[in-house]
């Protein structure tokens, strides 16, 4: 039987201080969907520094007790654009203003100016490097179709659904390379499902299923309400009931859902009885530090809706906005809470 309350991460960890000048621009004024933060180094020196950064975050996750780990996205300046830049059909030199996330943000974003084409591996080598560093299961992340549509100016396809399915067909090629490189879990980041639940149910999930065609690795989708940003409202619309019920009918294996920062009721998990849920039980903010007891209580509450073997403890979202010290503390607390939940439920 699978272990109850496994622990995992969503993807990103804080960038190491030796990598970027502006670790992550999340103050509600600067944007990171255009140029993004700048690497301090370049060439072979940068590649070596990134390797070292991955070694550190892998070690931190293992020390904290994480069961399924990532490379912390240390080679990415942005979870969307770093991958997009590897495809043909996009221009990030001449940026254009775009309102995104249902009006929450206005940014200078890249443009889709031609047919999207996957020509060569983009992040597969990152997965190979991670695979050599640990014997634990590993996950890799890729941006999903609706989030691409909401993050990039479309000047070619002229229709959101057509744009999304074009991306789905091409990102599927990269996903297959990640599987071949050793990824045990391939996660598609789709935070905008929470902003556009009707569109997600109408065609977004169909596009998501297109992304995973032919994969045998475990597949996941991550849905949250966005990073907390000073000076920027973080609305929590009542989107999860629609999305979770629709995802129950999808081909995806796992749902990574935010429950801590949003304070949503874990009973919503009754809507997805066939799925494994990466249950967000710690919030990705330096200003909030949960306790193991709190995490355990939240996990046990979730276990009233799903079997404990179908629940994994996870942060609400990536930990990139946090300080390195606080992010490590957060993961340790989460793992201690998962162990306490197993002990309380008599599962150890």
C-alpha cells in the first residue's frame, strides 16, 4: 500500500544569492513575464553556479524529509518564460503590455508571432542532472496551455483555444523527453484555472489532457491563486468546486491544490475521489510560519474526504518568493506535520 501523507514540493525554491541580481520581482509593480531577473554570471560560469544551486536545494529537500523532490527551478528566471523561450514562434525582444490573471496584473509580456514549434530539448538536461543527484522520486514542471494563453500576447493564432491546443501539442514533445530523462512526476502549472473556471471546464482541461498524451510517468496539474505580492490584491474566487469536479473527469493523475493561504475547506476533496491530491498545507510567505501540529490537523481534516494514501503534503505554491532560510524551515515543519499526522492516525 502507498505511504500515507507523502511529502513533496510544487516546484520552485528561492534562487540562491549567487545566481540573480533581483531574486524575484514580486512587489506588484515590477513584472517578471518580460525580461525577468538577470543572471549575475554567464556562459560556463553560470552553468557551474546553477549546478551548485541545484545541489544545495536537493540537499535541503532531503534534509527536510521531502519524499518527491524537484531541482527548485534554479535554472529558470520564470516558470513560464524560461520554457517558452526554447520554442520557435515567440518574440521576447519587442514586448507588449498585457493584462493577465483576470485583471489582477498588467505586465510587459512576450508575443507569439508564428507557429509554435518544439525543435530540441529545453529542460530535459536539467532532469538528467537532477536524476543523478538523488535516489528519491523526482518531479519536473512545465507551463500548461491556459497559463500560456494568459501570459503571452497572441499575434498569430487569433483564438485562445487554438493557441492553447497548439501549445499543448508541442509541450507534449518536451514532456516525453522529461519522462525519458528520468522524471517520475511531470507537473503542468495551470494557476489560471482558478481565475477562469468556466473556460477551464469548457476547454482548458481538454487542452491539459492533450499535454499528457502518451506519457506513462505520473502526471499532475498545479492550480493556485497566485503568489502573495505586497501592494497587490490576492482575491480568492469560489473557483475550486467547478475546477475540481471537472478535473475528476480528466486523465491527469494528481491535483496540486492550494488550501492553506486560501483557507478553503478540505471537504472539497470529495469532488475528486479518484485523484491523488497534493494538499497545500503551508503558505509560501516569510510572514507566516505554521506549526507541525497545524499541518497535521489540516492533513487529517483532508483525510476525512480522501484516503490518506491519496493525500500528499505540499506547499500551496512554489517557494521562490521566500527567503532560503524560511523556505527550508517551512519544508521541515511540513514534513514533521506529515509524520505527526501518520502517527496520530496510527499509520506508522
